[in-house]
C-alpha cells in the first residue's frame, strides 16, 4: 500500500508518520501542501505539528492549502484519511470531521502517555481494534480541547462517530472526554494523540510492562491495510 | 487606503480561558465591578482601491469561511474604518 503523508510549513511529525508507515510494512509517499497532486496514494495522513505557526486558529490556514482540495475530494470518494493532532485540527477546520478545537482548558501545553478507550472499531483506521480496547498513545498539544454544540455531540455519540475517548484523565477539557472522531462514513478519522509515536518497541510510550515499550499505534496502520485489501 | 474591520468573538457558551484569566486579574486588583471579560479578535484588512458593496460581501464571506470558525466563534461585525479626519480645516 502507498500511504501519503502531507508536509505543511510547520509540520513536525511528517517523517515520524512516514517511518510508522514503513514499520507497518507499507510504503510512505511524501506529499507537499503546495501541490494539487496526491500521487495516486491509497490513503492519506495529515501529520502533527504547528502548520503555518497555528496562526489564526490551529490547522485553519492549512485547511485552505492547495492540496486540501484534493484531500477533500478523496475523502468524499471514500479514501481513508487520518488526521493526527494538528492534522485532526485541519480536518475539523475543513469540516471533514465534526467539532472544533480550542486552547486546553488549563491553558498549558501538555505532553503525556495517554490511556484511551477505542469507542468505534468500525472505521478505516480502527478496525484492527475491538471496541472497548484500552490503549496507550502519547499526546502533546496546546489546542486539544474538542468542542461541539450539544446537538452535534448528541448526533456523533448516536452515530458511533466517537472513535476514541480519554481514560482515567481528561487532559485538556475535551467535551465528553472525546479524543478522536470520524466522519459518518468512517473513512476519515482524526485524533489528538499520536499513534505514529507508538510503533516501535524502545521508542514508544511507557506501559505497565516496560518503559517505552508501547506499540498500540501499529494497529492504526494494520487497520487501514485491512480496509484497503477488503 | 481604506480599511475593512472584522471582529470575531468566541461563542458565549464556550469557555474563554483568556478572558477568564484577565477577569481573575481584575478581581485580584479589587475591581469587582467588572463582572466578566471575553477576548476576541479584530482583523484590519487594507483595501487597494475603493470599498463597494461587492467587496464588503466578499469580506463577509471570508470572515465566515476563514477568519472565524462557526463551531466556536461568531463574526460580530464587519465595517469600514472611518477615515481619520484631516487637520487644518479651520473649523475649530
């Protein structure tokens, strides 16, 4: 599978995402924000970082980048799209997933190995999980507070569009402890934590077993492969 | 050069941590009469040429599509900044 990773000015985790794709046994394809070309990739990742300095709002200017018209088009055709952290903010700004992000409720940047519960195993990026699985994925952000109006919250809860929820601690004041959501079709998923940082033993989050041993992120990539071969 | 001013505020029902921090500071200064503070954004868009209704309509559209995010913010005003009165007119 060829999985594209789009680099924007200010992207930080584009190469980590490419590396995660490689560790999952697939082929990463570097894509550029200024192009109108997805190079025929099978799936797209919008990586973390601080695109365009996060000026205006996190992900807002990137959501108007040239390549986003192709991403929006591909998402509409059912191509799997994963937005990680700043990528999640871009997806929300582009209205590819519901909700929006504001400054963390406590106003602090936060970095922690975060426990999550998988709430939906029926999306393109989560089908290698079981609903209810508890996983540990690192997170690091300042504008991670997921918000939506009451009607939208009720709708996405009812539709099963909440993909991940924070467990034990709500690190940023996100409504309903929401860490990640999908679009209605399930091919577009966004989450604040970073699965690409939990793909290699020795370099992942701490787990109950050992320091830096967490590799729960690999199942995101196994999921999209399963989606694409089916 | 004319300037169009767009003002954007966080939605009333949302937590505005910036405003809350300033309101807390006012309370600590003993200024209890100021009950609450909310902080928004002001955009000043310089226009090359004259401002007409079509241009104002275009800015209104941009204000909704890009300057603000309707999930969390409201565009509260779009206006043309009044030109600074010229001095030396001899009226005063």
